[in-house]
């Protein structure tokens, strides 16, 4: 048993490891430590019992230039796709604006046609009411019912009926 008092620097030189690795090894194995007169730490090591083989260093490998270049190219492709999507969005917005104009124009046209249809329906209802009244008067004249009971009243009603038919005919021609 050969016990030696070594500094961390001496221990690292014997084991061919770094000074910090020697210090960590002493702490891990709970080797007795003390202070030298110059203030440095001394470690009591039994060199016959100490069997230590350092692990090989795993250093960071420098990335080959192809990997970053591939990332840059992928970024460029993504940027190109983004620009293509932006162009497509602009095209679709322009198309939507054109469709919106057509929609507004057709909606105004439909509103005008609806107003015309309502007017035509009102005129038709008025014409139907007028025709019903005229049919009632014709029926009265045919059956011989007279409002006043005289033939003069019947002639006068017949004149009114003829005037109403002419008025209705003129209204229908408009």
C-alpha cells in the first residue's frame, strides 16, 4: 500500500485526465483531503488500489456545411411557398371583390323586379275587383233587375257600364 499525498494537478498528470476531472474523482471516491502550507488541496491516494481508466472524450463535432446549407434551402423553399400563398390570397381577394360587385348589382336588380312585381300584383287585384263589379252590373242588366225600377235608370246604368269598360280597357293598355 503506497499512499501518496498529491495535489489535483499531480493526480491529473498521473491519471492523464484534466485537473477538474481529478478533483471530481476525489470527491466521487471520497478520498481524504487536506490543505498544504501553500493553500493547495492535497488528496491521500493509494495508487495500488486506484484503478481508473478515463472515458474517451466526446467532443462536439463541427456540423458539415451541407446541413446548414440544406436548412437554408429549406427556409428559402418555405419563404417561396409563403410568397406563393400570399399571391394566391391576393388573387382570391380580387376575385371575391369582383363577385361581390356582381352580387350587389344582381341584388339591386332583384329589388327593382320585386317592386315591379308588387305593383303588377296591386294593379291585377284592382283590375280583378273592377271586372267583378262590371260582371255584377252586366248580370243585373241581363236579369232585368233595375235599381230605380225604370227603363231610364237601366239606360243610365248601361251607359256607366260602357264607360267603365272603356276605362278598364284603357288602363289595361298602359
